[in-house]
């Protein structure tokens, strides 16, 4: 991945978005809010007339890292806000709303066995998905220079125990949380993730066997959700909407990392508080 990044930067295929970081402490969490720098905003404004590009169908060769598994290919995020941002893209044409399956979890296990990172999934447009083709995403940890690998871990010390799937009590919205025990055995880890995934979706009310079917006969998600997986834990959150005002929120928000486009949106986050932003786009 790092070798492909260097080559893609050299030919201009990879175009990182420069940001400035602001830390906003709220509800015991040291949220990191990234905003586009003024110079970068001018560059993006100048590029507005360019034709939009779907980076997944097919992926640009300079951004293609290679096969992760027989069913998934690794593709660099063309416009990353976080360094070393990798997309885990299905080779088959599958809609982003389709439920995750064993092949998806095999790809997750493969990545987390190699990289101490955060794999996340935006299950539908209301959950922050910007592309209709099924893909997961990976960013390395830690997400910032704070004490925790992901800022949200600061409030992982209190949960309602209900077996394998618990609820984090300090999050003011519905959630399902599970601890994990490693990725040394990838096949075993993938099976365990798939088992917990079904239990978590049921716990947050996002699993419905009567929902419409995808083309591959996998059940479609009746409700949008975000899924976050690290080597140590797994978290699912149901979503009610994509945006807080004009601010789009995806799964990274529930890890404690938000993104805003300008100072006006930054002030909206400051005024509301990051945790209220998350509560507003999730389900109580």
C-alpha cells in the first residue's frame, strides 16, 4: 500500500486533501475535527468543473493496490483526509446497502491481521456512503496523537453486559459493542466477526429477514447503520440521517473523528458539541 501511494502521488493520481485539526472535548471524548485548509479550499473550488469520477468501477490502475482476497481488491482513496486510507472493494457488482457476508469478513480479517487499523462500513447513503458499489474502508490507528487509538475508546469502560453483544452506556444513542480476541487465525476471526455482526444488527434493530433481497439474494439492510471493527473491538450504530445540518457524518464520526468543510461548519460542531452531532444522526 505504501509503495502504491508513493507511485500514485508521483503521477498525480492520489490527491490528499490538506486539513487542519481541532480537538473538541465533549462527554469525556477528545474528538478530532478536521477542516479543509483555506489554501486547499481554493484548489477544490478550482476543480469543481471537473467531471465526477467513480473510483470503484473500475478502479484507477495507479490507485489499485491489488487483491486482498479472491473477492476483494484494495484501492487507495483518491482524495484521502486521513493518511493511508484504503478501500476494500468487492470485485462483483454488489450494492452498498447489501448485508455484509463471509467474503467481506474474510477481507476484514486479512487486513486487520496485517494492519493495526480501523475497518469501517457505511451501510447506505443515510450512513454516509458516497458510492453505490459495496466497499469497506481501512485507516491505520491511532487516529490522532491522543492517549487512545480511537478517541471514542475513552468511554469504553462502562457497558451493559448481555453476553457477546453489549451496549456502551456512555453513548447517548443505540449501539451494539463486542470485544474481540485477536486475528492470528484469520479464518476463525472472520467467522467470529460474521457471527457477532448478525447479533449486533439484531440488537440495534437493523436486521430484518423480510427485507428486500439484493441481486445475489443476500438480504438488503432495512435500516442504515455504521460498523466499526478494530483488532480489539467491534461497534455497530443505527443511523437516522446522513447529515447534521450541512455536515456529513460517516462511521469515522463514531470513532471520534469528524470532518467539516469550512469555519461555519466548525462553529456548528463547537456550538452543538460533537456528541450531540452523533446523537442527532443516530437513533436513541
